[in-house]
């Protein structure tokens, strides 16, 4: 499964600010996260992550859209006329994030590990 960034829409305008992603293949979006980080003067992005939105497990098909709004709102799904689906998610924040210096990074977190018990 792979997601591609379609665009960052209406940055710095909280009621409309959103990231639009498209599923290139069918799969589960629960292995994807959006990181909020800073754009460096070199054009690279900082490894210092300010916020993270990890998508919940949900199946998507190729051509489906995934929209992540910065504002508060209820997660929902819309069926499109072209038989694709758009899934809407909300970061539930009270202020916009994206301003040209703060940028989103979308990452596939398919392989990860955690510690179930602290070691002595």
C-alpha cells in the first residue's frame, strides 16, 4: 500500500487547512502517520517532530482520498460519484499548523517495535 500527497490546501486558515492524500494501491492506512516538522534553510526537513497524527486502521482502495483537517471534527466517510471513497480525519487542534516554515511529512510506519515491559 502506498499513499501519495496530493496537496496541502488552505494553509494557515484553520477552518479549511487540510492535507489531501491519495491511495495509490489498496491497503490499510493504519501504517501511515503525518509528522509536523520544520523546513530548514537547506530545503531539507528537520528530524525534530513537533506533532504526529497516526491514522487509525482502515482499508482503502486505489484512488481513494484521505483528508486530514487540522481543525476539530468528527471522522467520517463519503462515497464519491466515481465510486471512490474519501475518508476525513481531524487532528482536533485549535490553531493552524502549516505556515511555510512548518511542513507535513507523510511516513509509512509498517515496521515498528515497542517495549512491553521496561528492562531492569
